[in-house]
C-alpha cells in the first residue's frame, strides 16, 4: 500500500514539474534541487509478520512530508545478504547514506562513518539506553546508533513445571534439581543447551555471564578466565554429563532445533531471544511459558546477555546535515515503538522503554525491558570479533563433551583474539 502511495506522489510531482518547470532538474517525486538520501536496512519480517520494507516506507513518507527538501530511498535486504550488499556499494564508491545492520566497527575503524555527535540532536543522543550507547562506541566515540535490542531469557514450560510441582529456579543448584525432576518425568530435554554452530556465541555468553565471567573486561578479552573455565566445567559435569540436556550433544544442537523443541513441548527450559515469543504465538501448539533471567551460580544478579542492531551513517556522499535530520526523525518515540512492538524487540530509548513497561499490551516484553540497564553485548568494537565468534561457533561444543577440556578449548579460541 505504501509503495502505491509513493508511486502516486511521484507521478503527481513529476506531472507538476513537466507542466510548470519546463525541464528543471531534481529527483523524481521531489522538489527541484532536493537531496536524496539512500538507506539500506535489514528485514526483520518472516512468512507471518510484515516485511520491514513497509516500516521504512512509512518513515520515509512521513519524513518527506515534514522535510520536502529531502527525498529518502529505502531498500530492505535479508539479514544474511545485507552486509554483502553494503560492502559491495562501499567498494564501488557508492556507500549509502544510512545503513541499518548488525555491526559498525570495521567501517568506523576505517574512518568512513559520521559519529553520533556529528549527526544527532543532544536530546536524541541522550535518549539511548546507556548500555547500548556504550556498546556502540569505538575508542570512546559513538558510531553505532542502537536501532533494536534483544536479550536472552530462560524460557520455561509452565505446564511441565506445574505437573512436576516445580518453581522457576533462582540458582544453578535449583536449576539442576529441577532438571533432574523433569528428566524423571520423561521430558526429552529438561534444559536444551544449543552450542551448535548456528549461534553458539550467544548461548556461551549467556552462561559465562551467569557464572560471573564473560568475553571481555575493561576492553580486553578474558576468554580463559577462571570464571569462564569453571562455568564450562560445571556445564560439562553437572548438566551435560548428568544427562539433563537431552539426547543431542550441545555441540550438535543448533538454536533453531532447540527453540522448536520448546515450542513443541519437548524442552522444559531453553535460553532464547525475545523472538521466541512471536514463534510461540504463531504456533498452533501455544505452549504456556514463563521467562526469567538465567539464574546465576549463587542467585546474585549478573549481567544479562543482550544483542543489538545498529544504524550507521557514511560520510561519502557528504549529506551530514540531512542525514542528521532523518535520524532524529527515525528515533522519535513513534517509530521506535512501532519497530519494537511489531517484531518483539526491545526499544533502544529510555522514554519508549518506560512507556512500554507501563503498558499492559507489552507485558510479554517486560522481563526483557527490565534487563536493558544491565546488559552485556558482544564486543563489537573489537575488529577481530568476527574471527573470535567464528572460533566459538566451531569449537565451544567440544568443551562440554564427556572428555572435554574447557580450559584447552578456551585457550584455542583465544588465539583468534590475538
């Protein structure tokens, strides 16, 4: 519908130019001399939910109505092709003005991006959740503007827990005790632990944080820390070795299969992103679920594993002022709310977060919203993170096999960080 609307506007404007301007230049569908901003974005839609093109078309049309001197051309690409498309355009010297994708550090390190200070109003720049704004920095300068966020929570099957007379666990000991009871009840996956190559870096970080560790500390990798080794030893012995993670070895279990098992009622617990809510709602099985942050070893509050996607702005075309106006518009409450609610994602600004936390329509996101101030994200500012994450995906599963050596595996992975 929005494409049709844009076509009608373009046609009308073009006719007006032909009738009254007699060959004056300018972008089709805009006033003569208007600046055209190019935007490339990631598609968050699927077979059930709307393609993200509709979202960007709405933003573009509304922005153009308020800013007739700027025309916005937005194109959406699948998540697995958008980065290649952007890289191709940058190589050709045709970098888009704005890109919405999953990383920023490589282009920022090459000096190709505007910083947040150069683009945004003070109000918008100060509206981002602090943990996300900090994660978008390279050498203390923010280049990545958070666009969406998500968090990993522990989902549990309320029916299976009620049948076994269990309460959600608050410590690792309680988690093991619950998993043992569920195993005795014949549950296929008392807790699914997907450490397969699809997205092992997320599951790994979730557990390491709960064990008072993580990938980095103070801007340096700490992969082989005592806390990390201890966490993987516990996973190997107390969960996997005790047969509490199901019939598939974690290193061979991918996230997709683990989430499917939960939706189908075969897994009683699984760490998962907020998008699992949408998958459950779209399923005819409608498994009753609850969510909690993954319990820590001692029950103390630890950072929650989070992910974010980013908006970046390239310098190449020189449209700094126009790009800043567009981004200020994009980060207004209206559009931040639309994106988060449509795709079960967390809003990136404090005002929208507070509004959604107070609105019962967004109850399914409340536990995720509560983690926004205590998130730990991938170390995207490290330009070698891609190599490290690949090493985690291919090697981490070996650490929790019966004969696995967590310290040796982490040491091997750490070589990619050098």
